[in-house]
């Protein structure tokens, strides 16, 4: 009996001490692709969360309601797969009791876990481009990056007019993300008078695209669209297209992959490549963030990273404003109330009510760049309406 | 682009992929033929070979041929050590041996993630440019793979046919007990065969590194394809692995070029099933007595 009492007392003491330790810790989840072809995006998200945490931790923690919280990052790999993302997310929500998550990354993982995050009131900051990622039903889903259905129309219009391209070809991954991007792209090109003459789908693990590209090139395309492909894959596609003798323009309407395209395909193959650029690389704040990221992670910055960094800063500000780190309803309300919030991207706001019935889309300008001599040069600045 | 160009391009693509599958499958089938071990870690040795090629070529900046030799030697020796320490204890038990190779595969892959990180690394081309013959466009980087694979396989074949050690290996593959009676030291043959087998995988990995990219996960697809190839060619048959490898490469290339990727994946496996229905022991395999 005495032994039993000792064990009971000891475990109670442990529980109390671990409670007091964890009471000062704020866990922030990162659910992203940390292996395979989407790693560049995953690292961009993880890095953003870690740098934002570093900012507050270096000042002794995040001060909310008179208490200081040390921010701890809990990162899980979703392998860019819906099933793995859901497993990892369940672990975050039910084992780690996390209420704020940077992620999910792809559209398929997002669609799989949004019902769970909504039910458990977990605020997610997603990179999913699917229009279904934001809706009145998903109250806690925020999107800091500008999705292709916002930027693709003005960008495609600008590119098609500039290049005079009539026949377009493209390869897309065979999943929800790829199918959705493929369909949106086709519609956007056709809306401005170009025709998508070759559209192929492939499994994400694929690295040899030569047979498929041969098939696409056989249709006599004027330009090739890289949208929907992970950064590494986009680089391989550019490399293999040029190896097959395609000299026409290659367009990257989708998420930022410039660093990887340059790294994989090399300087010569990347001439005449037009890319979507989410950030202005000439801005001092972005340059400083880039330097900090690249020094810490020894990898080129993926341009999505500052968007997540900005969103995490907004979460922190909302926590301070609402005075809680646990009540995600209050934090959500406070975050939506932030206007002209100063970030590395400049002043940002929330938009999206008209398009998705959810005002949880971050608003920031974006750019079109042309790759020349191994570097991206901004050739147009865009808003959701027009590129100039 | 007309139909003849499409087909010409498909032949070259098929040869490149087929050459890689062939190198992978020859090593895979060699180990099965001699040791009766299905080595599920074969793809991880391909990945290690790719990394060995990557580091020596990118950081040491030495000629690629030397990088290939280093990859084959280091991974070959590692393979011998792995056989000696982790596979030999399960020699009499095929099932446990298979599970051991599965465990080795997981350990090597996760070890690589810990050591080198999960992100894919781009390896610079060994040769650049394309060979344009008429309307055909053949990248030199891919032609090199075909030539190197042919050379490597010839060297391997000569070794197996013309040297005492090669003959000893074949003898062990045919009948271990009789080989023992003839004075062949099986305990030396096993690690050697395993080392050679994974050295071939490493060579395939190092050769393909510049064409695709290098990451801890690159071994999975070639491993699965090698498995299909050896079943198609006949488990344990080296000529079967060559024929099967090239055939699968061609089927994959032609079906993907003509029908697209998704139909190609279905057609490849359908064709394999059809071939196995007609020849259950594989194209060049022999029925077990």
C-alpha cells in the first residue's frame, strides 16, 4: 500500500510539474511536405514558423494576458498525401493538443483534414490552391498565399498577349491538386483565346517525363505551362523539355518554384521561362528575410515562406489582442480584425468574401518575372484584376 | 512532329529506362539466384550509389568514370559487410532473410534522410547538349547512360563467364551442395555476390543521378520496377533480367508516349500478367523441379 501511495504521489507530482512547464509553452504545428518533390514548399512553411517563433522567443517569449509563452514548433511530414496528412493532423490535434497549424500544404491534404480542423476549432494556414480550401463552412481555414484562381487569370492574359501563344501544353500531377489546377488553367487560357492542346496527368513519384513530353511536343505546342507541379518536378520538366529540343516559352503560372527550376535545369535551359513571382525581391524587407532564411537553412528561399511568416505574426498579434492562446474563436475574430497589418510583404489585409464567402484570404500584390542568365527579373506587377 | 519521330524518340527513351532497369534487375536476380534472398533493400543501394556519385562528382570534381568506380567499390564493400553481419544469420530461413532486407531498407533510407536531409538535390549533367539526327533529338546525357550500362553489363557478363570466381558463383547458383563438394567456399561467394549485386545497383543510381535527381527516396521506383523485371524475365535468370529490363523500358516508353502516363501504368502491368499467364516461370526462367 505504501509503495502504491509513493507511486501515486510521484506521478501526481510529475503531472503537476509537467503542467506548470507546459503552461508556459505555446505549441505551433507545422503540417507540410518535408520529404520528396514538395520539400521546398514544406521547408518554406516550417522555416517561416521557426523564424517567427525565434522572433518572440528571443524576447523571452510571447506576452499574452500578462503571461510569457515560449513558442515551440511541432512539425510533421505529410508526404504530400491526404492520408498521411490526416494521420499527422489527428496526432497534432488529439495528442499534442495544438490549436494553430501552419499547413496543410496541398489541396488533397487540405480537403482531407479541413472537416477535422473545423470540428476541433483548429486554425490552419494553408497553401492549398483549391477553391474549396476557403468557405463559410471552414471557419478556421486561413490562406496566406495567393492561389492560382486569383493570380492565373491576369497573369495568363498578360503572358498570352505578350507571347502571342495559341497552342499550349502541360503536364499535371494526377490528384485533386493537379486535376483542379489543370482544369482551371485550361479555362484561363481558353478565356483569352489560346487553346490547351495537350494536357497529360502523371503520378507524383515520376521523374522521367520524356515519353510524356514527347507526346505533348508532338501536338506542336507554342508554349508549355508548368503550373501545378512541385518545384523539383518543374525543374525536371524544364530540363527534359529543353533536352527534347523545345525552344519555345515555358510558363510557370503556379506557386513559386524559381529557385528549384534554376537549380535543377541550369542557367541555359531556363532562358525564355516566365514565372509567377509572389514577392518583390527588390524590397529591403524581403531581402532581409531572404538573407536570414538562407543563412539559417542553407537552401534558397522559396517565395511562399514570407507569406506564412506574415500569417504567423498575425496569429501572434491576434493572441495578444484577444488575450488568449487557447480560445481559437477569439484569436480568429481578433485576426480578422487586423487591418493594414505591417509585414515583410508590406501592409496586408484579408479578402475573399465575394469569391469564397470567407474573408480569410491574405491580400498582397504579385509579379511576373522572366528568367534571364540564371536570375528572375520582374517584368510585370499584378493585382487580382490586371498585370501591368 | 510526325509518327516516325515519335516512335524514334520512344525507342531511345525506352532504351535509357530499360538500361537502368536492366542494371537494377541483374543485381537483384543475381542475389536471388545464388542466395535465394529477395533483397528488398536493393533500391536503397541504388540510392546510396546515386549519393556517392553526387558527392564525389559535385564536391571532389573528379572525372565521372572515377565517381562511378568509387560508388561501385564503396557500396559493394558496404554490401559485403551487410551480407556478412545482417543477412548471413538468416541464411537457412528465407522469410526471415526477406524481413531482414526490409528492415535494412528502412534503416538505410531513414539514415539517409537524417544524414543528407529529405530534399532532392540536382546533380549537374556529365555531358550537355543534344545529338540531332534529322528530326530526332537525343540528349547526350541519356546516350551516355545507355553506353555505360552496356559496358558495365558486358564487364559483368565476362566476369561471370570467364573467371574462376564467376564460374564458382554460377556453380553455387545451380547447386550449393555440389559446389561445396567441389571445394567452392560458399561462405566467401555469398558476400561477394551480394556485394557485386548492390554495386550494380549503385552504378545504376550513380548513372541516373545526373539525368533525374538525387534524394533518399529515389530507390523506391527502380526497386519496384526491378521486381517486375525479374518476375517477367524469370527469377534468378540473368539473361531474363536483361531481356525483361529492356522490354519493360520499351513497353513503358511506348505506352506512355502513345497513350499517356496513366494508361501506360495499367498497360505495363497487364502485359506482364499476360506474359506470366503464358509463361509462368518468366520469359527465360526455368520451372523449379
